[in-house]
C-alpha cells in the first residue's frame, strides 16, 4: 500500500480497521491476536497524533 510520508489520524485509524477486518477473515488464533495487537498499536498512534495536533 502506498502511503504518504506523514501519517495522519485518519490513516492510523484506517490501518487499525483494515487489520481488524483482516483478522476476522482468518481462523488462526495466534495470527488473529497478532493482528489485534497491531491494530491496538495503530489506535495508540492515532491517539498520539490527535493529542499532538491539538497542542
């Protein structure tokens, strides 16, 4: 996926949503858990970016 150099809140949320959506399509529990952890990381990044933009 081609993404701009600057990650925005919207991009971070979209990445989290994409990971969670893909996690629902697999049956491997370990992979699902890894995808969920990655999605959580993107949500955290979105929160950081949101706070940074408000400051």
